[in-house]
C-alpha cells in the first residue's frame, strides 16, 4: 500500500473510532435530530436510485464500465457514517488502493440510502436522456431537497462537508466531528 493509501486508511479508522465514541455520548435530543434527517435522506436517496434504475442506469453503467464510480475517494461524508453508526452498523471497509474505496468487484459496497451525496445525485447524460420529463423533474426536486438536508448537517457540525469526511477530518485534526460548526446555533 502506498503512503497516501496507508495515511487515508489510518485516518479513516481514526474517524470511525472517534465518531463511534461521539455517537455514544449524544444527548437524546441530538440523536433524534440526526435520526429524523437521516430517515428523510434515506428515503430521498432511495427515490433517486429508483429513478436511476428507471433510466436504465445499470445498463448504461455496464456499457461504459461505470467510469464515474472511479472518482469517489473523498465522497463519503459525516452524514453517511452517521447513518451506519446510528443504525448500529459498521460502514464498509474502504479499499484505498481502488479509485473509489467503496467500489467492490460487483459495484458499490453501500446501499443506495447510505451512499454519498455526490454518488447518489450523479446521473450521466445517457441516463438522464433515458428518463421522461417527469422523471428528470423529480430527480432534480429530490436532489435539491437532499442538498438542503446535507446542508443542515454542514451548518450544524464541524465535521460535515460535501467535500468528504477525509478532507474535513484532516482539516479539523483532532477536533470532534460533531462539535458545533462555526456560527452554528444548536
């Protein structure tokens, strides 16, 4: 494993371990705030995935080899990790030797409801063209609501960013991911 991959693997483990500890100490009201938003995020992401399937996304991805999935090194976010940890699950073990550490031999290691924002909201022109007008409109309505919800986490927690948890955590150094974001009113 090269130096960057090893550093990212160690950082990932530190992030998961630290966040598990933070989640254990969440007050019930904060846990409820997170859970309610994660539930809606999961619903929206499932809707987006259904539209991806309706647009024959699996077939389109097979035809091109899923090249857009080769760019996901930094896509996983605090929101994604919280989804796993609040459900009492561990996130998939990333393989940082791959262009996307969550891309396995048979596709994404994450269920659609828990995939990173950048992954679940991306549809290439091929798939978008296969959707009817109503499907395209619904896709962008869901995407806007999803962006708003992820933005609520960004405004609330220091460790949240659509740029990804690896980037955000490295900037926070040893700070808590669930610490209030600068200017947050919690």
